């Protein structure tokens, strides 16, 4: 495959990508002094309670997050030593994992496309600042990217790769349950006919393992009931709140319009569709 830039403008394209890469490197260096911010500090503390104090979520303290979010933040906390400096290094390390997965996923479109995707992904993420650092969405994206990369390379016989795809999707779903619908995306190509049926069974089986393990843990520690109570009573109330301060409860047509607007702008990050268009264009 040629290394020439697309569109017949090799120098211009290379210059733009080099500038985006330099911006990402500069932002990465500047981010090392970034303190913990709101959700990150809260999740680090909750991870500390589970890991170091031995508390059980939902049973010993009230919180609305999912079981996978605690597991993820315990892992982050252990790697970071529950320090701000350590958390910054973990964040940059996890970003590196995300960029590697991004390049692998975009590789079929060419090397320039992979570079473009990695450069803009890192620049957008780092420029978002502290509010996005190590958020749950950030922690699960590499899992979904890896699932997509595995599915695209599984061939006509899915085998254990399909099971691994399910495990990754299930792990992401324990952090954000709605990520379970991502399984539908990987059951299109490249698995035709009967292979798709076998792949579906393997993906679904793998996807159920992590949520099943989480449910078993909560049941054994008398926390499943409190969790279900929070999920059925508190989550609907929380999801009715707006994301802007002062928070308001929006229901009905007004609430639907607000969520559609948020979906169109990808949660207030309108640069993401532009970057996606640039990558795929």
C-alpha cells in the first residue's frame, strides 16, 4: 500500500497531521500537572473504599455507578497508587492503548487514515481537559475498539475470537450497560450464513460472563437487592436530569428533544463528527 497521502496533496495532508500530532504531544505534556477533577476524584475514592477498606458497593455505601465502574477504578487506583501523579500516567498509558486500537481498526483504510484517526483522537481527548480524564466512557472505548478489531479479522470461522469479542463487549457493558447493543454491530459482516449464528452464540455467551460474575459477586455479598433498587428507582430519576448546571428534570417531549440534541452533538463534543468525517473522507 502506498504511503502517499490521500487526495493528491501529500505535503498539505502530512503537514496537517504533523500539526495535530504535535498538538497532541504538547497537550500530553501539559496534562501531567492536571489535578483530579470532580468525577475522577469521586471514582478514585470509591475505588479506594472497595480496594483498601473492603466495602461492598450498594450495601455499604450508596452510589449510582455500575459494578464494572468500580472494578475499572480499582485497577486504575492500584496502578496509580491512588495519587494524582500516578493517575496522570495511567491516563496517558490508557490513551496509548486507545490509539493503538484505533490504528488497528483503521488500518484497512490505509496508513494515513490510521495516523489521522490517532492524531485527532488524542488531540480531541487531551484538549477536553480534566472533566473527561479517565471517565467511564474513556475506560470502555478501547474494549469496544478491540472487539471491533477482533470481529473484523475473525474470518469465516469465528471460533474463540467471537467469544473474546463477547467478553470485551460484556466487560464494557458492566461499566455502561447500554454498550451491550454494540454486539449488534459486530454480528454483521464478516460472518455470513451459519457462521453468523455460531458467532452470535459465542458473542452472546461471552458478553454474559462479566455481567453474570458481577451479579454473582453482589448476590454473595448481599448487595444485589440494593443494586436493583438503585437501578430501578434512582437511575430513571438521574437520567431525567440535564447535564448543564443548574440541573433540571426534563420529561416528555422536552426531555426527548434535549436527548436528541445531545445525541446529534455527541454529548456536547461537536468536533467529533468533524474529525470522523476527516478520518473516513
